[in-house]
C-alpha cells in the first residue's frame, strides 16, 4: 500500500478509534480493513452531498417558483420563515437561517454533532440558493401553486433527510419536546402547525391559510414517498405445522430469505410444550398477495402476523435506488 495513503488511513481511521496512540506499525490486514472503511465513508459522503444538493435545489425551486410569488406558506420552520417574510418583508434567505438557528443548536444537544453540522450546512446552502438563484414563476393558479409548491418543497426536505441532514428544523424540536413531555413526535408537529396556520389565517387570510394547508399536506406526502419509496417493506411472521413447506416456498417460489425461530405453543388453559418452527421473512407490500395465496394453499390454518418495516439492509430484499 502507498505510504502516503497508509498515513491518511492511520490518522483518519485507526488512531481516532484507539484510546491510546500507538507507535507500532499496523498490519497489512488492519490497513486493508481501514482502507475499506475509508472508501465506504468517502462514497457515502459523496452520496450524501448529492442528495442534500438535490434537496436544496428542489426546495428552492418550490419556494421561488410557486410559494413566494403567491404569498403561500408551508408548515414547520420554513412556514414560519415564509409567514414572517410575507408580513415584514425581511429577506427569506436571512429568515431561513435565523429561524432554524435554534434548531441547529438543539440538534447538537439532542442528536449529535455530525448531524448538527450537516444540517447547518444544508440550511445555509438553501439560504444561499434562495438568495442567488432565481427560478421563474410557473403559475398563478392557487391550487397548482399549493400542490406543486408543496411537492417540490417536500421532495427537497425528503432528499436532504436521505442525505443525513434536514433543511427544516421542526422535527428536531419535536424530538426534543417529545422527550421532555413524553408525547409523540407527530402530535408535537401537528400542534406547531396548528399555531402556524392559525397565524396565517389571522395575518394573511383564511383562504391563504387553507391553501397553505394543502401545501403542507402535499409536502408531507411527498416527503413520506421520498423517504419510504413505493415498495414499503413488510415483516411477516408465520406459525404453521407445515413450516418447512412454507419455508421452501418462500425461498424457491418467491426468492426471499427466511429466518427460522424455535417456539412453543402457549394456547389453552395449561398451555402446550410442543416445539415447532416459526418462519420470519421480509418482503415488499406488493408481494403480500402472492405470499398469502401460497400460504393458504399450503396451510389454511396458518397464523400470520404482518408488520411494517421502515427499511432493510443486506439479505435478499432488493434495495431502493436512493438509500441512506
């Protein structure tokens, strides 16, 4: 291995992980393993940069081509910035930084330093893009403005999250308050947005507030789609006396991997101690219909439990193209 590259790997990968700095030369195996880790980190950082940059461009396009010219707002920190900009005329790029600044510090405390740093860069990038890049106004139709403004803004936020950062700090606030008051993140986001849209109805108009709610709904649905993708993963647990036949079907017919657990029946007043196999597999929602049909064919009395899975890594489930 090149001596200069070995020095970089030593200083960036190996030494930071050691409690005490060692002057002993590292083995070729450790250097090769560290080089692989360095390569993975570089590739991941490049992917994150591309995703966050695309998110910034999409959000800026949604703001400048749809929302700002028509005085529509969104929810969250971006909505607060848009509302203050409409009322006071303070430049939006300055408000995006000022409104999100407390959330960046909160992210440093609640989550971690790396996330806070990437979020600060993403928000600053969005502010610079809004200040320097001027997209043309697309339409004056209020419904199209609300739907497509929310679409591009939500896509931008979603891409940024896939890149490991956020360009709207409301979720950081929701995480912080949920830990303080033992409530859900979703409830806090809803309460924050109720305040924002109520203020919009008071300072702007009820009609503008209603259209802005459509913008928020379009943005949130697009955000979910960008993060989750079309192929939502499902975890399926199958309990059957014909577990081996079902296992073979999942592997051979559906091309999916399985995990087999050992279990005991607990049904009845005194319970049963007979052991049997429990099958667990992960597949997409689009494949559920075929799986249920095949299980019914093998064992109509099989007990099947299905649950949503946010994401997967490795195994035999095909990954989505954009995966952070």
